C-alpha cells in the first residue's frame, strides 16, 4: 500500500468484492451477511480506513465543520473562547476550523472566503481591529452560511452576538480607581471602529462624570498593546500633574504600564493604581497582581456556538437576531488593593 489514505476501493480489491458491498457493510446494511461485515470491518481497521468527511458532506450538503475567525490566538481570552466553542461543537458532532487574522483586514477577508470555499456550516467571528468594511462577512450570509459574532461585533450586520457588557465593565474599573483615591485617571483605549473600544471609553467617561470629575481628552490615549505603551508611557509619566491611575483596555497593556511605572522608580499602587480588562492567568502572576475585569471567555464561546447551532438547524433567517450580554466582574488585586486598604 502507498502512503495515501485507504479507500473503500482498497478494501474491495483486497477482499475481492464490489465497492458497493464494502460501502453497505461499513454502514451495517441488513442485506450484507454478518461474515462479510466482519471481514470488511477487520480489513478497514487493519488499513486504518477513515471515511472521507468532505465527500460525505457533499452528499448531505453539510460539512459538519464550523469556522472560527479570531484576531489572535495568543491572547488568553480568545484561547478560552475557543475552548468554549470546541466543547459546544464536539457535544453535537461538529468539528472546528480556527482561522487567525493577526488583526489584519486583508487576512480576515481571505480567511472568510476560504471558509466559504470549504463549505463550512457556519462561522463565528470576532472582527479585526483594522476591519472597517464587511462585505466579506455578508458574502457568507448571502451564500446561506449562518454568522454569529462574539466579543468584537459588527453593528452593520444583523445577526446574533455574544459579548460581555463592555460599558459596564469600564465603568466599574474606572469607578473603582476613583474609590481608591485616584483623581487624574488615564484611559488607554482601543480603536473606536471597534465597538468594544467605543463602549469602554464611554464607560470610563461616564464614571468620571458621575463622580464629578472632568473628562480630560489628554487623558485618553489610543494605546492597546505593550508596544504602544513603550512608545507613549514616558511622556505620560512625565506630565504634571502626573496621573495617579490607569484604566487599560486590556490586561497586556495594563501589565506593560505596571512594568514601566516600576522602571521609573514609582510604586504600584501607592503612587499610581492600575486596572486592566480580561482577567487572564498573567494577571495573577505579575507583580503586583493586577486588578481587572473578568471577561467570561469560555462562557462567551460556548454560548456563541449554541446560537450558531440554532441558526444551522432552524435556518439562517428563521430566528430574530439575538444578543447575549454577560455581566462583567471586578476582580480586586494588589495593583489597587493596598491603596484601597489605606483609605
């Protein structure tokens, strides 16, 4: 035998029977004798035969495969979302094909078309930060492929979405900084073409307004990666008066801020308190440990998959667009705790 996967033709040739007989034996057809079924199945095991899933899918018009489009796998949030998606998918016999865009619109367009070509049964999407056009996603819907958004939502496409309450989470983070004595709070934000960026900024601003603090546009920086922190943190810390609090749009940015504050000879939280958003494992191992907003990644993934399965089973247009919003949780740790305890 060659290195190519075994086929039913290989089994038929070895046993000297027809391909149709092998096919029916593998499906336990009642017209096939027990002896023939035993010989066919034993030969199939010996050859490590596996059914051709693509061919079966073409016959049934289903691939039993779900496409997932995410910005980056390296983030704990997205890896936990994938875990939730996979658990819900495998419980119902679906496979998962994960595609990473690296935050690039061009790559997102390419993988959407690739998933269409692979005849996936549905697609789960968290859009890239550089995506401002979404024809590639409406193309999926136009071809009868159900679409569900998670975390990063496109407001221009009517379908289901599963998110955390970004506005409320940002409000809670900012109000917590105020409660521990911060009055000059910097917000490190995401691009506002992302709904999460806009909502977290609005939550920050409203928390300040509700606590009679002025919203200073010079305290809001487009800065959502550790590389951007490296570029901007020096001039932020050199400002007079110096900020006494940071609310970062994600944990990796918040932790980069903590590292630079310490390099500048300042203390967290005694001089500057810091809050992030996400609550990945790194939040508990940085020093000091990071106060942050828990984002429910696994639950978001699991629920998004359940929504998608509904659309696959009931039809792409049979369900009115739904939105599941998970409540954020403020997790207090050392990056604000000592300051809090002293007040």
